[in-house]
C-alpha cells in the first residue's frame, strides 16, 4: 500500500499541559444516557455511524478544497482506516477529512446543534421503554460510540491549521469531557473507542470487515484495514492472526448510486438509506434512475416509512443531498424538491451543474428546475405505484383487476396506507403549492367517510359509489373524527344514505380551497351555503319544505330579531332530521373550524357572522311559537348549535343561566 502513514499513532506527548474540562450540554448528557441504556441490543451500528461521519468529513474537505487546493497539504488521499488493538482493547476509526479545530471539537462534540435532534429530545417522555423505541428511529451519530465504549478519545486537526494546533478530546460519556491542544502531524480525525467488557467481540478483523461490508460498502471512499496473517504459536502456544503492517481496501469504494441497478441488492439500497438518513427503519420504497435529456443526472430517491420529528416545520430543509459529478456539494438541497415532498430522502448527482454552485445559484438554475420537476414526477409515480398495490385500492378500483399478484406486488400491500398515515397531511399541501400536478395529487388523497372510519377512501372510490342523481362530492371538516361524524349537518345525508367525506386534518380546510372539483364533479362542503340536494330530493319533500317555510315565516322573523347580533340570517332547513338547529357558513366564508384554529393561533379572524338554520319539524322549534321565553329559547338554540359542532357559546355563563331558568 502506498499510503503508509499510520494515522492513529500520533500520540505526541502533551507538552503544553493545557487540559480543560467542559460539561456536556444538558441535552447531550440526556442523549448519552439514553444511547448507552437503550441501544445495546443493536451495538454494531456504532461502526456505521462513525464511518459515515468520517465519510462526511472527507466530503467536506473535498468541497472546501475546490476553492483552496492547499488544504490537502501533503496528503492528497481521502480515506478511512479502521484498526484495532487487542491488548489495549481499542478500535480506532481514522479519516483524512476536514478535521476539527479545538473550538469545533468543543462545539460539535459537546452540544447539539441540529434542530431535529433538539426536537427529538423534547419528545422524550422519560419512560425508558417508549424512549428507546423512539431513539431506534433516530440517528445518534458520534454518540453511538458510547454504546460500545466506556471512554472515547478523539484526536483531530483541521485542514489548513498548523501541526501544533491539533486537539485531543476525551470523555467517559457521562457529564463532562476534557479537551487539550496537541501536536498532530496528520490532518483529519481519529476516534479511538475503549471498549466495554461486553463489546470485546468487535476486536476481530473478520467481524469488523463483515460490518463494513454490511453497512459501508457503498461509501465512495476507500475503507482500509490492516492485512492479517496466521502465525504458528511457539513453544506449544496456540497460533493466532497477527497484523502484517500492510493495508488493504475492504469495501467496494464506489458510490452506490453510480453502480448499475442490476448490481445492487435490495439489502444494499436499504443500508444506503439507513446510512444517509440515520434512520434505523427500512424505507417504504425507492427509485433509482439515470436521467438523460435536457439535463443529465442520477436520481436515487427514498420514501421513509415514518415521519421525522420535525415534519411540521415547513422551513425544514428537504432531505436530498446534491452531488455534482460525484463530488458532494451540499446536504438538504431544498431547491431539488418541492416543500410538500420534504419527507423524501436521497441523492441527486448532476453531470451538468458547476462544482462551485451555491444555494442562491441553485434557486435560479434551469437545470435545477428540470431536476426538481423530474424528482416531483418520480415521487408521485412511486406513490401511485404504492397506492395501486395497496389492498384497499385493489378492491375498490374498478377496471383494475389484479389477476396475477407477484411477490413484489404483495410486498407493497398496506404500504400506501402507512405512507398516508405518516405523510398524507403534508402531501395535501401540494394542492396549494404545485398546480401543475394538482390532478395527480388529488388522486392520491385518502379520506375517512361516513362509510369508512379508516382513512382509505379515494375521491375515485367516492365517485364510484355516488347515488343516482348526486351531483357533488360532499365533505365536512371538523377537529376530530367523532365531531365530524356526529355533526348535525350530516343528518339528512345519513337519512338518504349519501356518503360524506370526513376531514379532520388541520390543513384540509386550506387545501380544499384549491380543490374545487374532482374529475368534473364539484366538491361541496355540507356546512357551507344552503344545502341543495338537487335531484336527490323528491318533489314531495320539496313541497313540504316550502310549506313549512311559509307557515314558519313569522317565527323566523322574530328569531332574526332576537339573534341579530349573533347571526347574519336565520332560515329553515331540510338538512336536519334529529337536531333543532345548526350553524352554516355562508358560501365563500371560512368554516367555524378554521375560525377556531385562527383564534387559537392568535390570528385575526375575518368578521363574518354565520347563518342559523332551524328544523321546523323539531319539537323545540315548534315550541318557540307563542312561548313567553322566546328570547331565551332563541339564544339556547343558537348556543347549542355552536356546541354541537365543537364550538363554545360566546358567553357560557349566560347559556347555563338560561338553560337552568328553563329547567326550573
Ligand atoms: P451529525 O454527523 O449528524 O451532524 P454527530 O453527532 O455524528 O452528528 O456529529 C456532530 C458533529 O461533529 C458533526 O456534524 C461534525 O461537525 C463533527 N464530526 C463528527 N465526526 C467527525 C469527523 N470524523 N471529522 C470531522 N468532524 C466530525
């Protein structure tokens, strides 16, 4: 091997004697405790995490050196060396990457900078079992070393700094760490793990190679280990494997996405995903393509199987890494994916972008726009494919009879439902964000409905079940499924057996503004405007309603007068069967659900009074006529309508007083 420098043997004596002790940030201490107490059943991931950090450090150097080649100094090779020492019971992972200055070591290995990690920490319940499940879905990076080590020594020097500005960082993983300046000849970082008693199994070349093969084969850097050979024992001692001082590359050392699809196993795709995302769960689906056209690039995109902690942060960067001609450029290249697909992870490797491309430049590049459009279409097709093979859809979609179910198809069953539970609400943002794909997004939507509590009804399913003469897709938005289901506005629909979609996601109300029709059929909220069942209502019903409205006119006028501060209008309705009254939003107004949300968020609510609709057939309403308590009854009617849809009377005490007065 040409690169003979033994990176991890740089224990220069500490002449400066400038040790400082620092405390870990509270969150780090908490994370460390959790790591050591809950990940011991999956110890081996430490190697993946540390090699992945080493690889990132090399990527960063390569990138910085684009502008300043002198950073390479006299070591042009980027590589990782993994070695172990049986006597000392240590494993060392050494890289020739960017390295860390003393301050960087203090900052990066003692605090948590990433917002994702902080969000994660805030979700912890303190319940050991629940927390360890959470952490299983979460990358712990450098700190995973403490799963197998009771002490970690990091030695590092940042590229470009002189040899006497190296740093040694030592910690036992609880409470604090020590930092001192050291002399270090080589650039880069070496991490030495002092293994716990129960982790001695890793002091074995075969075992380490096997793990590198499993977790890090796709890393584009060479990973080297020392060659061993068998040495016969002397004087009746047993023989053993000993190091030869010669290093060999033990991984494929070509970036996974650059290899032909047919040479990559599912297992390898999954391991690559885990390595770039630090997610321990396999993805739901992936797609790997070389795209040639107006711009040339390789695309490897994954759909995770669960939402990250910070999914709701719309500012969160997308999870797609950008490479240009195999050189790593940046993480989280948001310009490569629309915001509503921010959950997608993966790699884009462009053949056409300049190496010195910046985030600002990305926003304006025509190539990037083409790549983003290509990525969007690809993700939507992946979702369509999952949806097509989901069981519910296979049963419900007409003309899509699957007669031959392959193993592959089987494996996809249930995946779309899982995807939708995790990411459906984010996908809906696409209705307002990506008009060009609005139709495809609409087809991917799923809802609960009056015939299905499970969120599996597609708009196409709904249309296929529409009643003869039904002219709209009916829906209702509410805070919870129970509130939606029991809403008085649904009564007449239930009576007539008309399905209504029940929408309970916070984004529904907003998203539905952008979805006014599906496949030629208008979307109609059952809580907005006058209910017009059109052809679903027969002549007799229409006549009866008109007559009721006529005889009820004087009472209606009195109601309007009594409630003039509360409502815009009072009218007779046919939408109620069992309830006396309900609140209806005027066409174009915002629903009471959205109004409540805005109010909670402290946002101004556009002033528009609702309409009160009353059911003239209801005994309580009939009682109004000639009652001496007319005013109280009118207010009770209105307040109860508010309560029924999950709202609160403006003056709850007054409501109670009125009801009590009547009860007595
Ligand atoms: P992450 O890698 O996800 O950011 P880690 O906890 O694994 O989180 O690492 C924290 C930080 O420490 C990294 O972001 C990086 O700045 C620094 N670091 C870790 N390992 C190395 C290394 N081998 N070389 C240089 N810097 C490193």
